[in-house]
């Protein structure tokens, strides 16, 4: 009983250490809610200008949803696709956009079947990583238009933040 009580007493301390903004900086950077809202606004403006209602998902570097917007009349079936595109763009350290994975998962290719992993990945365009200061902070996934339209809206969102969607070399 004492061991359980002692262990439970350590949980708040561990949580405070891993999520604190005081003291040494964390090794990983995460997208903030404010940054996610900026991306949503820029992406939505681009989608509105092209008259294509989109689903726009933003995730942190672990693939956890931070923000989501379903524009009026966007396809319901594209909700899941947008979120999986965003996850696909971050789960491999932002080295690949969702489109970059396409050729690698074809029969006979080195990563054949990869799209079946991690609860399902999407391996066509519309999911891109978000880099700020050379660090991966998250990913954005867009679905509802053509692949080219989805990519355009995702890129507009990232660029609206002043970020990059290309991994630093």
C-alpha cells in the first residue's frame, strides 16, 4: 500500500517536469493552439478562394490532433482522411509528406504495406509536416478537393504561419 501511495505521489511531479515551460527547454517542440489557429485561418482562406470546402486537421509531432476544421459542405468522408494525412506526415519525423510515401508503398517497393500500420496511414497528397526553426512542430492534413487542391491548401496554411514544410537538410 505504501508503494502505491508513493508512486501516486510521484505522478504530478513527473507530469510537471515533462510539461513545464520553466527550466531547461524540452528536446521536442510542439505546435501551440495559437499556431494551429493561424494555420487553419490561412488554409481556410486559400480553400475559400478556390471555392473548395475542405477538412483541415493539425497534429503535434506525435500525431495527436491539436485543431480541426470542417468547412461548410466539406465531405464527411474526408474528415478521417485529413487527420490520417496529417499523422502520416509526422510519424516518420517529418521526413516525408503523405505524397512522398506513395511510390514507396507500391507492390514490390521497400515499404509495401506501410499504409496499414499505425492505425492506417494515407499515402497520397495533402499531408505535410510543419517545421519552425528547423524543428518539427506538427503536421497538417487537408482533404476534400483534388490531391493538388489539398496540397495547395495545406501548403498555404504552413506558409501562413511563416513555417516550412520541407525537412531541414
